[in-house]
């Protein structure tokens, strides 16, 4: 790893742990709750303790004045929920675009097991090579998605996720994002499948305590943090939920301790 890559990685995490809030959903879902006034949301989550925020390149001018010194990641592919296939992520930018946008890292989504996997493998491989020339870290979002993926069984799902995260390392990424398998015991296999830091996606929105229990379980299994979008930016109290997630990741709090410390309403 080059000195530049190592330095930029420090800007998107704290002590090797990561609380990233992706807000690139405007391409996928449109200007949903939390994204219309994205400036206020970015200000809230970074005041709450987010290490970095993530958007598409076109939103960069709305990010920098509101991120309170946090890191910035530019996402480089996407798709829409109203298009023919949401798994068919298409390239939306380059490393040069990200440099121009003031990014500290870039990210790329790949659906391992889908019919689009071959093209996405090639694209991620090319991206990591180019990013290395710039000393730009790559967050690879390697999801296990396809008709042969075994999501209904945590142990079998963990096998598929382990394959996905290893693929990200093999292709030259620096940090890997993937789904949570459902239990700490099974997620240990996922973390052990790579030497790179693994962060989990937010998953389906439950109660605050359920969300934080998931984060706690992932951390107990050896995860390096989260990259959590809608569970944070669409929350009624985005600063407070960010603070609670940060307490679990950076202070090793329990889910209940984090809820109480952040002042979140009970039962939400």
C-alpha cells in the first residue's frame, strides 16, 4: 500500500474502524427522505460521529461545506429501482472525477453471483489498478446476489459472503463492504475470508436496538465497522442514531448502552 493510500484511508476511518454513511441513493431511489436537504443530513451525521460520507460525484459541491472534517467517498457506479434490473450497476464516474470532486476514497458495487458479475469483475479490477496510480483507496461493495445465493440459511449465506469479500481482496480493494450473515458466529467466517477490513451494510430497518444489536454482533465477529445508509439518513434523529452506532464501533458499547447514551427514544 502506498503512503498516499494509507493516508487517505485514515481520513475515512478512526483507528482502523469505520462508520461510513452512504447517501448515493438519489440515483437508485430519487430524492427520498433525508436526501432532499442533503446538506442538513450530512451536517447531522458527521456531528454525530460519522467518519465519512459517500455520494455520487455530482453531489460533491453539497458535501464539503457540511461534513465537519469527516472523510468523503465518491461512488462510481449505480442503477435505479425503476429500471429493468437494479442489480445491473453501470459505471458513473472515474478516479479522475473523484479526485476532481475532492474525494478521499472511491467505492464500487459488485453483485457476486448475478448475471452482471463478469462485467462488474472487470470494471472493479480496472478501477483498483487506476486508483493505485493515484494513491486512492477503494471501498469494494461486494454483495452476494443471485439465484444460487443462499440467504435463508446464515451459515450458507456466510459461505457466499465469504466468497464475495475474498473476491474484493483478490481484485485489489482496500476495504470491503458486504451484507451481514445474521449471526456473529457465522459472520466470523466472512471476516476470516479476507485480511482486509470488512464493514457491513445497514440491512432492513428494524428498531434502533435491533439495528445496534446487528452492529454489535458484527463487531464481536471481527468486523471493522459499518457502511449504513437509510437506517441513518432516513432516521427521525440522524445525529442521535449516528452517535449510537459510533458508540458501538468506536467505544465498544452494547446496543442498550448506545441507545441510552445517544438519548434515543425507547422502542423506536
